[in-house]
C-alpha cells in the first residue's frame, strides 16, 4: 500500500469535496448494489423510463473499428475526449511468431489505420509490436487503466471481462462507438441486478473457466438477459484477479452485458504499481472511493442464485452454444431426454457430429487453442504448462499457445514456460485474438475439432464447419497430449494412455 | 436512420433458439474469394454449400421465403458478438422486422440504431404465426409500431410493448446522437465536478 503523501491545501479541498461526494451519494441513501452505486454516480441526464445518459470514463477502441476515425473526419467531427480513449490493435493482427503489420493483409489495413489515426488525434495507443500490445481486455487490467467504479465501454462484447476489477464495463455496437467518440456519453437502460453467490472450495484442476461454464450450463445462455451480474461469495473472494477476469469474461455468454466482482484487497494489491493506476497524489482518495463501491450489506438484488463450486468438475462443451456443456466425465445429452431443447440439441449434434448419449471424453480432436481474452494470462499458461511438462502433443494435433499480451509472453519466456510448451510440440505465438474468432484468417479447417480456451463455440466461429469445444487451459492442454478430450485429473494421475 | 412506422410483408420462420450474430453474419466477407454484399453474407454458413451454391434445404433460399421481410425467430436471437453488421446485414437481405421471444441485448440496441424493428412476442404467439405461415406463406403479416401490434388476417392482433423512448426514436427515424447533443451542457457540468471528485480518471497519462 502506498503511504499517505504530503497533502497540499488544494488537495485537502479536493479530498473534502470527494468525501462529501461520497457521503452524499452513498451514506445518505437506502442500501444499494454496486451496480446502482456506480450507475448513479455516472448519470449526466435522466431520460425517463429507467434510461439515463451516462458519462464514459474510458473508451477502448480496437482495430475492427478503425474506420470510425475516418468517418468522423469525413463528417468534420472531433473526438471529444482523446484523454479518455485508448486504442489497441488485437482482432485482425497475425499471431505468427515474428509477425509484423505486414503478416496479415487485413491486419495491416485495420491495425495500421487504427494506430495512425490514434496518434494523429493524440489518443494513447498500442501498436502491433509495442511492448504493451495485446488483447484489449488484457491491456486494460495490465496497465491499471481498468479500475473499480470506472464506466468502461468498447466495441467488443467481452468488455464485461473488465468488471472483475469492480468497473462497470460493457460491449457496444459501431453506432454507439461513434457516439461515444463524439460525445463521451452513452444512452443506456438501467439493467436489473442478478447476484450469483459462489460457496465452497474448488477441487484440484477445476478453474474459474469451469465455474462459469458450469454456471451457464445450469442457468442457461439467456439467464442474464436484462441483468447485470455480480459474482459474490467466499469462492470469489478466494479467486486471484486473473481467475476473476476469466469468470467475468463469459458473462455475455449468459446474456449479461455486465459482469462484476466487488473490489477488495486483492483488487487494490493488483492495482499497486501498474502503469496507469492512480498517481501518487490521488491514490488515497481513489482508494477511499473504491472502498465505497461494494454492494451495501442489505442491498436487494432482483434475482439471486447460489452455486456450490465444490460440486464442479472440469467442463467441456459438446454443441454450438456455451450452454451445451457437461462435466468431462459425463455423457453428451440425448435430445429426446430434454423436450424443451430437443430440436436445438439435435441441430447442435448434427453440426458437431458427436453422438448423443456417448461419453464426451474420448472425442478425437485435431487442434488445441490456448488463448483469447478468456484464458491467456500467465496463471493460465503456468497451469497448462504443468500438464504438458515432460509430455508430447499427440500425433495429428496442432496445438497453439497465444499469450494474451506481450507482457504475458515476456513473463512466460522469463519463467521458461514457452520452452515447456515448445518442447512438448506446441507453437508459442504472438499476442492477438487469433483463433478465437479467426478475424485474422487463423482458421480451424472444416470438419476439425478444436479444444479452445476461448468463450464461444458458435457454428463456424473458428472457421466454416469447424467444431469448437470450450474448456479450461488444463483441460485444453490435456486434450493436446491425449489427442482426444480427456479428464485432466486422470491424465495427471497417469491413468490416460 | 431509416424510420420504422408500420410494415407489411411476408414472413419466414427460423425458430432455433440462440441464433448468434456469428451465424447471422460472418466477420470476413471476402472468405469466398469475392467480396459479397452484407445481404448475401447473411446466414452464410448455413445458406450456402461448400461449393458456394445455395443450400436448397435452407428456408430463406426457398420460395416464397426468400422474399420475406419479417423473420419469426427463437429466443435469445442475436446473442453473442456486438457486430452491428448483424443488423445491417439482415436489413440488406430485405428484413424490416424480427419477431422473437427475446433478443441478445447488444443486438437489440443495435436494431434501434438502424431501423430494424425487433418485436418481442410470447412463444405461443410466434407459434401461431408460424403455423399460419406454414399453412399459407403468401399471406402477409403487419408489424405496426404506431398501434404496437402484430396483425395476421386469420388471427387476433398481438399487442407488443416497446420502451417509449425507443418507440419515439424509431417512429421519427432519429439517431441517439440527436438526443445526446441536447445534453452537451449537462455533460460539461458533469465533467467539471467529476474532475474535482475523481481527478485520477482524467489525469493518468
């Protein structure tokens, strides 16, 4: 923790006004959830019917929206707040080792344009091989830009990831991106609140990814429609920040645009010393503000659920929605056994080619992708590397590790993790969104099965007629070794040939 | 933005749940070697065979459904990615309205930014409409935002609800920006007091 710095009179005045702001908006009101507190403090104008005009504290913009700057210029409009904007090249860039902007034609066009425009407009940015480059939802937390209580938007649905630090963050469409660039505000209807309480302790080799996949399987891919989710409970408090980020990442796969974890000591420790954490002179006031953010003890949520994580086993998806998920030990469901979902399940099985009622374990696979904003942090790579250490990728399997950022890549190399992977037969690649959605052309070929640590297994997501099995980093690593979907716990116990 | 007041047209059913925006439109429009229009790329992965010809099994390739301008859909339509091309692609194909029990939220918002009318009806009502369409697909359905109802000659009208603000926006063909720009002073007031309360938001570079 930083020490209280020398306080000048102007800062005393600022602290006093902050304190009164905090007390007037926090203590004097009836109990509020974290969502309500952050929402209320960002209202620029009330538009009626539960809809407000909100101030955007931080707008991340990535390369697929590079054209927005050109459009603004064409229309004679300015970016209102360059100092509240941050540009990142991630979706279209190649992840080939040693890549440059030239490695992907789309990347060259889009990423190049994004960074050139940002620089011309005095917007902070990270270009393709800058030391700080990576997937946008990695960069926010890594740089300390993502902070409790900030309202953050980005033209990417996995912006919910950043809620792990207690920010209120969500994905927006292109028109909204444009409007934020012009006005630094956004019109939004206040969501309902859903709190999911996680109790119990995680079993070995079960990760936050398994927890969120299990949650989506249990509650449904549309459970969160109209809700902002708060993840709470002892199991969440025990999770390190990286695991919280992985958890929040899949909020949108449950239908919730916003997924949040209340800030606590883990959060504050995480933020200490980051590049863009609050400066020395602001730190104490920021801390006081952050500490006021968690939901009041008697706050009411529109809906609450409780999940015991000690029941959760490694998860794998078998179909074309994140809700098509089972324990790795289970059988693929029989469509007839689920009348409400029968047609959807049958259609999913028709696409993936799996057999209803058969075990998910044993499904042969051809590709493994360890990467994406869901699971490409150093903790993910460390855990996966423990699975592959001393083992070999199975014949016929192409296995990639795509670190989520240059920072993670460097750290992995410093720890020798890259060599553990390459010795086993993995490719260790450059940071980018890569095979999660193949916007850069890095496709999974038709008919091939890919075990992926990403967040979507939609039809054709990783390439036309490709089949995606979502899983955690250790489960993906185990699949690479076995050449088929396996229970990582059995592999580590020496029970898998 | 194109206004939406009332529309009458043929309907086509595509009822599977959780139709995601990746299915609605792929990111890469040049994947077939030649850049196709957004309308041509809608439902690409299930609309075309590997050789590029139309998949005769796909309903929107069949007459009269290929002339449909109203889509009857399943729950959570438009889930997934925030890509706004899912909306513009559907409009480019020829759709003016989508009727579903629920929508992905980002997609729903994006609809109101472009003039594609998303209508929420109960599953049983959509089933009734689908049955009528199966019986006679040449009978047109009306989506009326002014009266806030969906009408079919053989059925009682189905009322639907839309937020007042969104309805007004659609009827007038307004963009959000028109409304936001009325609050420029409010934004300036907010920022000047916020700058004192939370200076670290603004001073970080």
